[in-house]
C-alpha cells in the first residue's frame, strides 16, 4: 500500500481536505471520505455518467479521475447546485417535466446539463442530445430529460434578462 | 474497480517529467487525460508503481496557428480542439474528427497527445495525423526528436516512442484541401467499426492532391498511399473512386471481434471511405 496523500480541493465552494491513497478515485473520495453522496456510482467504467461532477469547469466522470488529479481543483456536485428549499432551475424543471423516474442518473444528468447550459445557454434539441450523450438513463427514454433541459434554459434566460 | 497502489507525481516541466520517467523506468507511466490508462489500471491490466501526471505542465498545452503551420501541444484536450476557432478555420477535419470521439465528458479530459501516443488502433487521431502528414515531437533524457505519424505506429500499443520519452507536441502544414472524417460506430462512445480520414484538392476538374487514412481496420492506422494515388490526376469520377476504395480495402487488415467478422468490416470500410471521399470532393 502506498502512502496516503493530503488532498485539498474546493467542493461546492467549501475548502475541504482529506487523506487518501493516490489510487482512490474521485467518486470514492467524494462519497466515502467527504460524505458527498449526490454523484452516484452506476457502471464504474466511465460509460454511464451517473458519477458526473463539474471539475474546474469541465464535466467529468468522477469514476475515471483519481482524487489526486483533483488536488487543488474546484469541484461542483449536485449538492452545490441547489438544495430542497432553493432548487436550481434544472432541478425544478426535471421535477415539473418528469425528467426522472427512478432518479439514479439524475444527479449526473443535472450536473452535466448545468455545464452544457453554461457553454450554450440556448441549445437546440439536437445540441442537447449531443451534449448529454455521455449520460445514460434506463427509465425515461430521454424525451422528458430533453424537455426539462429546454424548460430550464428558458427559465434561466428569462431570469437573466429580468436581472439585466 | 480499484487499481493497484502507486505513487503520484505532478511535475511542473517536461524536463522534470522526463527525469521522473528516466528514474523509475518501466515502473512509471505518464498520465494525460487518463481515459485510456485509468480503465486499464482499474482492470489491473496495467500495473505501475509511479504515475506521472502531466496536467501542470503549461508548455504542453495550447494550439498555435501561423499561416498554414499548425502546432498543437500534447495536453490539448479534444474539447479544446473543438472549441478552437482558429484551428477549425485552418484544419476543420480535426474538429470534425474530435466531435466523433467518445462523449462530452471524455472529450473534456481526453488529449490529442494521449490519443496519438497510446498506440490503440481504435483511436481516431493517429489515422487523421497520418492523413495530415503530421509530425510528433518526442522529448527524452537525450533531448528531442521528431517522428512522422506515418512512421510512428509499429503494432497495437507499440510505437516508435521509447519508454523514457514523452510525446510533447504535434505539428503539420494545413493545405486547405476538401476534407472529411467519416466514422461508423455502434453507439456514442464506441470506437470505430471503420473510420476514414480523407483530404482532396482539385485544380479545375482534376484531382491535384489526395490523402487517405483508415482507422481501426488493422493493428495500426493505415495510410492508404495506393488509394490516394488512384485519385490524383483523375477527374474524381466513379471509376477513380471505385479504384481508390478497392486499393484501400486491399491495404487494410481487420481482425474479427465484437464489432463484426472480417468481411463485414471490409464492407463497412468501403462504404465509409466512399462517403468520406464524396464529402471531401464536395468541399474541395
């Protein structure tokens, strides 16, 4: 066993530190050492996207990143987007447009959709489908996920305009 | 899915990185985006004692375009390639290919250097780099040297890169030719069943330049010289395209696997190449 590393990163705006072996994956450190269980482990083979987190402004599958690579990084998980009393527009839209059934893929879906809308605030349906291609859902058939993201985009753009 | 134990290093310069690799020899591996290496480590098919993370080495990042000369740092991600307007302007075939690699999350992490250096016959960039006649710069303890992409690949996962060398950059001359990167895959995120990179230029109605490379149809990318020759000097008529496709199918050597038997792969290769040639002509 190799020596544990002292890791420091910013998770959901909070500075956190923990000890972890270099071989520990980011998803395991988030869930098991930091108690952040929003991102899920689906396939653990970097296919399904349930473990998607925002990593220095990029959507990544945290089952395929070593926590050591996140030393000094800014990480955002679903917990950092909203909370039950103050849902993120994407969370509200997924709820209102039936963008989930079992909910297992949802934290990854919303975290990925968040980054997609940062980069492209007015995506077409095709751009949403292409931009969400790294996240699998076995329940919804994706139609309502796409609708939810479109609804959230409109909501966020309207709020932005109102603020300006 | 936990890899074996290793020590983690994050050097700040190429010299420091090559020093670490030289010191630890074949017990060390460099990691770029890690989206080929980490899955292999999780499956315990790759065993190493020292992981050398290149993410903090600024000199390995970035795209520079000077006229038609293009230089891309090895740690430039697929996402950065796609987002680069200046690269899309001068070498749109790279954008077209990068958009067909894996999925968004993988493209944020996956790098062009890792893609070309790994030697995986399924990777898309090696064939594309052969099509573009790109050159790779390798840095090792004795300095740097350049190797043509067309001379780099020896067998699956075996390349001209020595163990203590790091691939630091890729450069090529763009030529404004019509282009296409065409890829058949079973689903998003899959490697190609067959893919083809094609560049074609015309003078009047006559083909003045052609370059064709094939991906995942042998244990290395295939630069299909004979296929390109069938097009150059022709009027890009059906007979010339048929001859080029036949020559390319002759040059590949696909293996049977879960993407299909050999005959199927040759058939798909022909379909894909024909589409790529036609699209490149339409843009020439």
